[in-house]
């Protein structure tokens, strides 16, 4: 079975990680379409990606795979409306910016 576009993206994160971009260890959890669940741990010099929810996260992102991929690729910039309407759910939207800035995006 072929890997989803989301799985391919998450599995490539360690190769895109910019060392030194994170000042404090952070754990991010992503739940997309209730099908794709990923935990990403970032520290000053490492990026670890695991399928599923493996530990408590500092920040979570819940939405559809389509919205996540659009945000990741830069086609969509999340707005307050996305959060108010529930299209994107997160306990810390500002920390999501920190996540996005920790990677060299290949668009």
C-alpha cells in the first residue's frame, strides 16, 4: 500500500529540520482527518517523528489533511476564522508558527 502524501511529508521532516531553529524542546501532535496521527519532537539539534500519539504534546494541530498540506506548502495561511470556525483546532496557534519556521520547506 502506498504511503499517503501526509505520511511522506512527516517522514521527511528530519531531513528538512534546521538545527538551532528551536530554542526549547517542543512536542507537537497532529491529528488529520482522524486517520493520520503524528508526534513530532523538536530540540535545538534534533527532529524525531513517530506515527501516532506517543506522548503529551506542548502543541496540537487538528484539521483535515488537505488543510494541513495547504498550510505546509504555503498555499494557505491560517486565519483567525479558521480557528474560530473549528476548521483548525490548536491549543497554541503561535507555537505552530515556531514549528513551521523549524524546517526548510521543499515546495
